[in-house]
């Protein structure tokens, strides 16, 4: 292989270099060429401009001091060409390599992802030096401190945004996060995720609340309504009484239906049975949840009662508590049942939040826990799929009535008028 000439004054034997070194040299060459072309174009556009002495007003002015730039190919050194623009009010600023830039946008985006996934800010230098080079700059714990401040500002702005979407469904759940600073070692985050009329799942709210109390939930919902939230057709949540008390008290939810989470209900029922009976009971409970019609669900519920009521009445009572809210999903499109029977969209999204707090033994502060949860949820939101049967969402907003998952009639409602 022929040596490759990069600067004209020396040659490099590529055969002796590693793949990473070749990539860095290639990145340096392309960046140098791009900067030269950018300067040439800027000067050429002003080539006809002359001063009183007939000299060009825009000319080259040597090169800047050498600086290190961390890119996805590693850390490279570059001397950017300079321009002397003598016109009043004009100056050259490179769009490719702005002043004081030390990291490319892709490398900048690595930092919050790695931090949120569990890497300690103090470990950034060691973790990334092997990938980006020992002289990679701007990847220290101080970078994370600056990012945290930015996340706080983004959290405040996000909580003040107007809500223009009409969410057909809302999942609501409280998630406990460990924190290290303050008297309370746990923070309860009240999280709401919605489904738009186009079937997209979006994070609607992330707020701290005292033990999922009715007052805390009420404050969250009132804030959302004040910013434009329209009443949903259905709210899905677990058995937390605070949530449902708030929903019952707020007049905006007068026409909104309630669906209890089957995953939480099954866990609560099984907890009241001995382990040797739990496999059989779990199968019966799944038969109820996966029934094709409300009548089939009732029959399976009776079968469960016949099997366990004599010796384990607490398990049967637990199943019967809130029964009407457990089978609300039968009044919605069958294609949506897999989505609306549980609070899984929130539970699964928070797996990454819990992974992060487990790695760091908790978030540093309540504010950090809120900001981190929002960042992770918004990142997860990018990968969420739309729900099945999206065409039914518009039908329901226009007053579609469903029974056992099938459309039976269309009856305009107050919610349809608001759609």
C-alpha cells in the first residue's frame, strides 16, 4: 500500500496503523478539506469587493492555534483557516467548526445517554478514553453537572408547555424512586402517558407526589387541564385509591371511564393464596382477563370463586373489589384491549429509570430524580409503537359505542363535540 500524504510535507505508512488511527487520520483530512472549502467559498463571494487602494476587503489570515476536537472517530487536532474581513459589521464564523467547539454533536449526545443508563459521571474519562482517545476533552464529571442544570431548565419548560393533543386514553401510575439527599429516601413520581387520536403514545406528566395521595393526583390533573388537557375517554391505573378519588372528584372527568390494571390485580389476588395454588389461580385469572366477552369473564370469575371461596375468601374478595372497573375494557375496541388492560406502558418505560437508580444507589435529589425520569421517558417515547386499531380512536371520539369489542352504534356525545 502506498503511503498517504496528508499535509504535503510528510507521509504516513497506513499499513503500520490500527483501524482506529486510520479512521482518525481520515476524519482529520476530511475536516481540513471541508474547512478550506468553506473559507474559499466565503472569500470567493466577496472577491470583487475592494477598498480605496484597490485591495481585497476579504482575504485569508493564516491559521488559528491548534485545538483538539472530539468526534465519533476519536480525538483529532486541527488548525482552522482564518479570514480577515475588513468590512464594517462583517466577520467570518465557520459553520462546520464554530469557535470554542470541543465535541461534535454526536459525542455530546453520548453523555446524557451513558449517564442515564447508569454510568457515573466520574467514570466518563476512563470509559470513553479507549474509544475516543486518551486526550478526549470535555467528557468529565463537570460536563454532566452542566447537563444536569440544562435538564432542570428543560423540565421546567416542559411542565409549562400548552397541551394541544386530545388524548383518548391516559395511563396513570405512581412509581417510587430512591433518592440520597433529604429526609425521605424515596420519591413517588406521578406519571401520566396518553394516546393521541393518531395512536401515538406520549408522556403527558411527570410530577412528584406524596404517596399517590388524592390531593397530589388532583393537583397534577388540575395543572394539565389549566394547560389545555381535554378529558380522555378512559383512564387506566392500578388500585391506588388516591388516583381514583381524584378522578371521581374532578368534574372534568364526569364522562371518563375507568379501567383497573389487571397485572396489579392478579398480583394482589395471588398474594392471598398459598404458593402451591398460585399457578392454578393465575391461569384462572388470565382466563378472566383474556375472555372474549363480558359474559365469558363473568363465568370465569364464578369458576374462580367456586374453586377458592371456601378456604381463601380473601382472594375472592380481592378479585371482586372494583370488578366493574376491571371489565371496562369490554366497552372499547377489541384491538385496544391488549393496551388498556394494564399500566404496562408506564411500568416498562420505568425499567430504565430503575436501572439507573439501582446503579447509582438512588438519584441525588428529588429534582434530579424528576429530571432524569423525564429524560429517560422522552428517550423511550421515541421508540414506542403506535397502538393497534388506530382507526377506532377517531370513531370513539365521534361517539362510537362498543360492546364486547365491537362497534354497535355511533352516538354523538359531549366528548365528541370537544374532539
